[in-house]
């Protein structure tokens, strides 16, 4: 049971409401089951399935997972997220702490409180706010852009990288350091960190973590199909080359003001 005090935390109440709405639609064996939502003694409560086996974070803390265990967990999470995306729900906070492990080893995705139903016009956060956990946030999330299913693909790619290597690809001690790495640093070579990683699995992970959304996997279903095969089915998408625009005649010089710094919103 998750509860929040109506009198003191309206934003959390809104998050609970959204989590209940999302979970009510997302019935899937790899998503924590929603049981009920109600108010009692000025508290808003959501009742969810109890998952007793700890979290994926706990497993990774013991060291990198086996290749087959990693692949199986990634496949099941892909299946859950394919269902969520089919219902126009973007999770937006995929991380090992939000993957619970049942007693039989089944991974179950939880915490859809940050999910956004694409059809829903209202947003829990203000314009430009950054949603998610820093190490797992996509480049477009750091840039404050609207998020879609490809943001979840990036985040799951970070989790896949971490399951294989025991570390996130873009670490750092401050928000600015993490942001700079996500936006500019090259992706570490997974084969150097996990020499026994199959080349196909390493390439799938790399494609999930392409900064340019046009070259990244487009859907979670594509990721799942490649994980089933053990290697990418299609060549990596090329980044589209912008069509050159001929200069106006006569040419003019445009003086642009200096770009101002942007502020954090957390």
C-alpha cells in the first residue's frame, strides 16, 4: 500500500492518481499489478501487488549479471514497455530500482507515477522540467524536450549496459558532469568492460544509446525482436543529412545575440 497525506502534498497526490490510472490499463505479467486506489482518513492510497524478491538494483550490486540472465530480463522489460507504449504511456523513469524481482525471478516494472499518457493534456511538471533519474535520462530529457517512447529505449539501454558491465555508461558526481557526459562523451566500449559479451548484444545496446533519435531504435518492439535474434536485424539507421538551403540573394549578414545560459528545473 502506498499512501500520501492529502493535506500536505498535493503534487504527490497527483502522482498517485496518475500511477493508479496508468497501472489500471497496464495489466501485464512484467508490470506490478494494480489492485485498488482509494482515499481513507484524508490519505490517498494505491494498493499494488507485493513483490518480495528485491530489485534489479540489488542484483547488480552483487556484480554484473550473466549474459543469458541479462538478455532474459531485457526481453521481458521490452515486452512490458511495448504494451505500455501501445497504450500511449511513456514510463520516463526506467532504472534498476524500478524493476522488482519476483520470487520466481520474473522482473516486474513499477513506479509508473512519472508515466505520461500521451493523450493527456495536463502535465505534472512545468514546462522545461527534467523528469527521471540522472544516470538514466536520455539526451532529449536533459535538453528539456518532449519525451516519447525513444526516451524509454535510451533508459532501458542504460540498464542493459549496467546489467552487463556493473556500471552506468555515463557516470559523474554532479548533475552537470552527468549531463555533459550524456550529451557529449563517447559511449564506453562495452566489450572492454565485458569481454564475453556477444557482439550482437553489444551492438543492440549501442543502438539503444545513440544520441540522435533518427538513428536510435524507433520502437521498443524493434529492440525486443533483435534481442530475440541475438543481433540487429537491420543495418544501423544513418543520420539524415539536412538538405542544403541556398542563400538568399543578395546575401545578408545576420548578427545573433549571445546564447543565454539555461536554468535547472528539478
